[in-house]
């Protein structure tokens, strides 16, 4: 039966020799969402996307993209999706406009539509006035943006992007992210990003899947993933020497650990709701508390922890 998800995989596996590059991957991506496949080098991201685009066959398991089976209908998938992988895949000797025209022709866009689309795309990446220059003279960031425009030339329903902002400066990065967000919101396109940049995933993606050695070790909203592994911790600022108090807090039943660095103390709790109890306890001992704040760990730290747990 055709899946209603933009991507649905069940037990998707791909081996190269005796190595499983992707192992038993089961996930679903909703239409219109920006999904991030996150993982360190060699974790299986590119292999997953290549299977989803029908460029390599799965060893076992199933996958559908836009309701099309990756084994039997990969030509349909490639018609209805766009992809920007690690390499820009541009023709350096052609101009930007010629590059886009070439790809638009491959997709069979009629000549009038082609012109309008190319102008719209070049304007979208802020390079309309440079469109007639040879791409070989362009900077890395400009090429990356053009490559993204190329992936959109046939107005695909879904776009696969590997490291979309790699090599871009902060302004370029913001522009590309804004473009992705706007397209997901206004035209309902689904985006499937591959990245090891957690910051990017956190800013851009509604949901992320974390791959490690070919296995999905976590999947959900970035904040859900953070909550699933992070222990609730409160940071206190205390003036003066409080050695004895530290030992006493450490012995409280709802405190799991106490770590001190200078005047700051990180207290790991069963639940952040216990913060008041810790503060009251310290205040009753006469502690001079000048700061109380919950510790929000970045996705980066959570990621290292998730990956570490799997070692
Ligand atoms: N054609 C191939 N032949 C043999 N092994 C392969 C092939 N393609 C991928 N692999 C192996 O599969 C594993 C996953 O590779 P993959 O390229 O999918 O990782 P990745 O997550 O995209 O990494 P990166 O972040 O570095 O791009 C690696 O161990 C890699 O060596
Ligand atoms: Mg890769």
C-alpha cells in the first residue's frame, strides 16, 4: 500500500561486504516537515539517502518516498524530488544561468517556464545580477547556493540536502536557512537534511533522527531528544566557603550529584521541581546564594552523550 508519509522506511538495511552501512532503519517523515538525519562521519546518512533516491538497492527492508517504492519506482522518486548531495555537481565552464537551463531541460520544462523559473531562482539566492558569469569564477558559497537552486529547478515536492550551509558565511547561512523555512512553510515542500551540524538541526528541523554506526539511536523533536538523555541540573552561585554544605546537599535523597567549580555548583536532581528544596536547605544553613539557574544542555552535548552510550 502506498504510504502517506513523505518518507517511510521499515527495517531498511544496506551492507557493503560484511559491513552494515545502514542497519534496520525504521522511520517516518511527515509531508511538509524539515527532517534532519544527524550523525557523525560514516554513520550511514549518505547511504540512506542514496537508497531513498533509488541510486543503490537496499540489502533488506523496505522504503517508500512520496508513496513510491524505492525498488520499483525510483524513476518517479527522482522526478518528484530534488537533491543536493556533498558535491555541487555544477558545470564550471557554464554560466549560472546556463547551468540552471541545462538541468531545467533535463526535467523537460518548456522554454517559457524555464526562463521565468531560472530568474526566480537566481533572484531567490540573491545572484540575479551575476547569472551570466562563468561558475568557475564564483566563490564556494555562491556555488553552494546555485547548487541548491539547481535542486529546485523542477519544483520538486521533496528536497534532499546534504550539509546545505557547509562553507557559507553567517549571512549566506541565514539566507539558505530562511529559504528552506519559507519553502517548507509556503509551498509545503518536505526537506530531508543530512548533517553533523547539530546547531543547524536544532535551528531548522522540526524533527531529527540520530544515526550512529548505521543505527537510529534516537528520533524526535530536538527538545524531546535533549530531554530524553539530559539529567535535570540546576546551577547555583554561592559566595564563600561551603565545603560542609556541599557534602550535606550531596546526601539529600533527591540529589544525584554535586559538582563544584569556583563559586558555582552544579546540582543534579531527580527532578528540576526539587530546585526550591535545595535552595531552602542552603538558605536555612545561612548560604549566600547569588544565582539559581537551570542548566540547558545543547543538542551537541546530548549528541555526544547518546553516541557515547552506544560505544
Ligand atoms: N560504495 C561503498 N562501498 C563500501 N563501503 C561503503 C560504500 N558507501 C558507503 N560505505 C560505507 O558505509 C558507511 C557509511 O557511509 P556513509 O557515506 O553513508 O556515511 P555518512 O554518514 O554519509 O558520512 P559523512 O558524514 O562522512 O558523509 C561507511 O563505513 C562507509 O565506508
Ligand atoms: Mg555523507
